C-alpha cells in the first residue's frame, strides 16, 4: 500500500502479541518490517513477512524503519526511546513512558527538536466504558459533580516468580502499571488535581511490590477516587459517579483485551460492542420526577490510536496521546509515591 509507515516492534511479549501486533496487523497504513525476538519466533504467526532481529541496533540502523514501538519493561523505556529518537525514528512507548518525569521531559524536548512524533500508548482512553463515562459526565444529567470513583480490581492470589511486574523498587507493582491507566483517565476527564493523597500496600502473602492502592485526587468542588486491589473476589461497580441530583454506575470492564488475548483480530464492525447486560445505570431527578435509565455503552475501539498516529505522522495532525499529558500523569504518580511515603497530602 502506498505511503505506509514502516514499523519495528522492540519486543513481542504480552504487549506486542496482544495489543500492538493485532492493531498494526489490521491497519493497512502500517507495515511491520522488523520484530525484536531474541529467543523465539512468536511474531511469525501475525507477521510472516517481517524479519526477526536479535538486537535493538538492528532496528535503529535500518533506514527503512520510520516508527519504533518501545513495548519493553518500564525500566528500559527512557534509554530505548532516546536511542530511537536520536536515530530519527518516530516512537510509540508503552505506559508509563518513563519512570521519572525529568526523563520524560527530556524525551519530549528531544522529539520536538527533531520534529518527530512521540506518543504514549494509553489504549484505555478508548475503552468502551470510559468513552461512555466521558459522555455521561459531559451531559451531566446528575447535576453538579460531587465524586468520581473508579476501580480496577482483580483476584490474583498467586505471585508469578521472575516476572518484572512482581519485583523491583517503588516503581514496580500496580501504581505504575494499572495506575498509569487510571490516573490518565482522571486527567483526561478533569485535568490536573489540586492535591493528591495515596495509600499503597502489599496485600498478597509473599508479595514484593504494591498490589493495592487508594488514590484521592481533589479538585475544586469534587474528588476523584481511584482504587485497585489484587484481592477482590467479587468486584463492585467499575465506575460510580455521584452528582447533586443523581448517580451513574457501570459494572464490568471493556472486553477488547480478552478478545485480543483469545486471538481475535479487531477487524469487524461489531468490534468493541458490549452486551446490554453490562450497560450502565443512571438514576437522577428531573422536574421533581425520579428517572432511571440504562446507558448504552459506546463501543470500545483501540484501533483509533493507530488511526490517529498515522494522521499525525503523515498529515501533521494531533497525536493520539500528547506526551505533555503523559508528563502530567507521571507527576501525579510521583506525587502518589511521595504521599504514601510521607503519609500526607501532596499539593500540586
């Protein structure tokens, strides 16, 4: 196809196999030329014509490669993104973009100086439940917003040994993993909070990193509560939004990840649609009348990320995720660490 963007994947673990690989496979504006796999050949199933390389230098020195997807463990993001930008490549990096905000600031300035597209894969901006929440908040039929509550709970008693997400320092664990998504969603909805209060814990026996957080972001007149735990067998609502005159609740979680893990490609018109049984409920008063209604879930669609990225690279349109927004999210995560460490509320 004419004017395709030539891509290299910097790894083919869970992120490459489940997210980036399938999304690039169905988007004919991109061509995956190289995949870095040091010991396996798993990418051949999706990309039989791509070349498997053994070193990152093989990607950096290929003059045909325009876009590098850095989807390696978090601790490698800063160095690998910097190398790709210095090699004149556009870059997509998995969240969190870096572990420290100063590092991300440096990368943003480097990309700007070189005129390169640099963006962060915050795919959960295109979850169906979150897209629906955005619409519900914009319509504000529940009146003045009082409290927003979001949960990302799991039930995982086991700890997989040797997994980088289960070991490390304060940057390991759920805060920089799932918390990156939840703080990003709050930032998209409400912007920068006035204060941050966070509690982190390890709730599983034998755990080495935080697998629980309770984050409170305070704004002018309302609060956003973000919660995650790996020991929730029977989860409650995913989202609860309380307004002056009503409440919205949404159970369940966007189904795209499970579909992708099962090997489905996002290529049909029904992609991301949710069964009516999982639609949210909105209860409010209007003209002294009590109103209860189902709120149809807007279909989730991770494909939008790469659609927008193509337009950014080829037609100078807006990036799917502005790295300046990712920088603010990272500063909030850093405030969470500080709040937990010093047992206090941090003023931003």
